C-alpha cells in the first residue's frame, strides 16, 4: 500500500488565490516604478557579526574543517551505498542523499544562497586529487588548463545533466537504490576531477554541474551576496587579485571579476576572493530577496532555457508524486506497448511536460510581442521574461521539499547507529505511519509556510514582469497582462499540485 501526505487544505488554496488577485490588482493600478525598492546591508557594517564573518571568510581553517567533515560524510555515504543493505529506508546513503540533502539543499538557498558549493565534496575531492594540496594554491596546478570549447561554454551541458538527473531520480528510481546512489555520487566526483584536470578553472562548476547551476540560478533570489564593500576601491584596482588569485590563493574558479559582479549565478561561494583581495574589500551582504532576478541579472539565451526547464522539471517532479501519475504512466505504456520499468513511457511524459511549459511560455511571449507592438525580437523577449520562471520554480520547489523534509524524517539515531542497515528489515506499515505522523513542526505551520511561499513566488514574479517591462517595453501596466496571465496559470497549477495528496518518497 502506498502512503500519501495530505495536500494543502482548501482554505489555504483560497488564501493563495485571493492574495494573487490582490497583488495583480495592485500591479495593474499602481504607477510604474523604474527602480525597485530594495535594501542592502554589508555584514562588515554590523559590529559583532562583522568580526565573526571576517574570521570565517579571511581564515582558511573554518572552511577547510567544514570541507573535511563533508568529505567524511560523503565517503560514509559511498561505503554504505556500495556495501550496505539494499533497503533504501534503512541505508544512510539513500536517506542522507535524497531525503535530507536533496530536500534541504534548495531550502538552504533561501537563506544562504550558493553556500553549499563552498563545501561541496565532489569539488573538494576533485581539487585534492588534481591539485594534490589540501589548501593553498598549487604550483603547478596539474591541469592541462585548456580553454573550454565555445560549444561547451554555456549552460546547455548543465541543462542536459539536469534532465538526465531528473530521469535517473524519478524514472530510473535511483532514490530507492543505495548502490546506484553511491555510483552516481562517485560519477559526479569523476566528472568534476576529469574536468579540473583538463580545463582551466572549475569548468565543471561553471558549465556542467546540474546542482551548482540550479542553486546558482536560484541564488539570484537569495538574500545574501558576496560583493565589494567599497565599489570605488574595485574601480581603481589594477591587480585584479580576486580574478587572478595570488601566490597562495587560487584565482576565481569561475572567472568572475568582483568589481563588475552583478549576479550570483556563477559564484560558488568558494571565498577565494575574500582572501586574495589585498584591500579586504569583499564581504557578504544582506539584500532584499529577488532583487537580482528583478533588475540586476542580464538576460542570456541559454540561461533563459535553463530557467524555463527548471520550472518545467519542478512541476513534473510534483506530478510524479501524485497518485494519478501511476495511471498516466500505465496508459502511456499501454499505447507504447512498453513493459518492465516503463522507462519509455516515463521519458515520453517527461519530455511532454518540458515541451508543454516551453510552448505555453512561448505563446505568451508571442502575445506580448503582438499586443505591445514592440520592435524587439522574440528571442530578446524570450530571454528577458524567462526570469519570471525562477521565483515560480523556486517557490514550488521549496514548498514541495518542505513536505519531504518535515514529513519524512527518518529515525536518524538508528540510522547513525547502523548506517549500513546491517540485518535491518524494511519499514512496516505501522513504522511508516508513525514516521508520517511524527512531523518536525505542526502540520498547520507547514501549510502556512507552503502558502506563504506560493504568494512570495507569485509576488516576485509580478515584480520581475513589471520592472523588466518598464525597462524594455515602456508600456502601460495593462499591456503586461499576457505575462501576468502566465504567472497566474503556473502558480495555479502549482497550488493544485500542492493541494493533492503526495506519495511518500520511501
Ligand atoms: S557547482 Fe557542483 S561540483 Fe561545483 S561546487 Fe557546486 S555542487 Fe559542487
Ligand atoms: S572567487 Fe569567484 S566563485 Fe569564489 S566566492 Fe569569489 S566571486 Fe565567488
């Protein structure tokens, strides 16, 4: 018997829909503003916190210690997956990877942006293996230092990796297979290592890694950023140590120049620049959520596709956990004469959902092109408005992941005591039921958080439309209606998904 989590109650769905109406009314009636209201506060200006943050960012030890801990946990996962029980819910490899890390990773972006990348064990192991140094810059760096070919220096490789990862996760069922979970984790280390040994900088992080790019794009909405304390110092800088590195500190692995940095997308929070800047002019800053997606981030064709595919995949992810998905899958299998694991049927449904979202978005872009009478090309409008998909995907992704994280808390103490799950039996229905009932927070609070997130995503989506239209189309608020309708359609779809019972992962 499959166990399900209850969906969002009707009153919360009504609350979200009412809030959407109010926000749309406000947008259509208010005078367009050219500049978004935003705040920014450098941690370097907050008395006690500035010292703590300075210690954490200027010294190599705290980060190195965290990296060592993450690598130890990672190696435990690998060993447990390879040599432990195949029962997913009894093996720490599957529980830590899919129930905890995969769900918490996206939630972490809401608070600390791409900080995960700073301690990522794939990258840490790749660096140790290639550079052969625990910390500090290696001379020589043991890489061929080739330039990434033009056809690979975009986010298309990461798009392919993200779709493949989703296929493996939801179609192939890697989440319930500890052994394949470990093999996949090892494969990521191999790819990161090979890339580091061949290409200049961290090409894997910048162009290929599906996790890094996902949290990189979501970090455009994060409330933190690493930026210059005094932009004038950067403007007058002649050494560009943040970019080139120093004798002891590595260069920026993703080739960013701090003085010109306007978006978090490719910053992997490694902290090299905070250590290499001779003026100690780089610090973490608090800022308003979404400011970067609303006004600072520049549109690019490949990045627009990434954001839209991310939106489609998060929705598809939700659909696969609905009880009705099983019947969709069997009906598709019946027409395709597919049998066994139904991988062809799953693949067809996956690509159909991707195409559907892209098509809906494209139609709305065409409508806005025709109704606004703009001379701008479809490609430009496509790239510029794709930012609206970020808060929509992020809000739903967070709301969905909260369900996994707060409702599927495994018995961590017994997993830590027996990480390989030796001699353990599968969870009984009674144990599953108990787990299901023992939530980490009250259920009503979870519903409130999910509803709040949906309204948050919708609100940021509207601000993106308004600000980008003001700059691009110089049009009246009413002419934004096609894009507003797109945001309403997607959010309503996400609310529908959240209001359905959701199948437990394991
Ligand atoms: S981009 Fe990927 S490999 Fe690089 S640090 Fe981030 S998660 Fe790790
Ligand atoms: S060196 Fe580059 S990637 Fe690392 S924190 Fe600084 S800007 Fe980000």
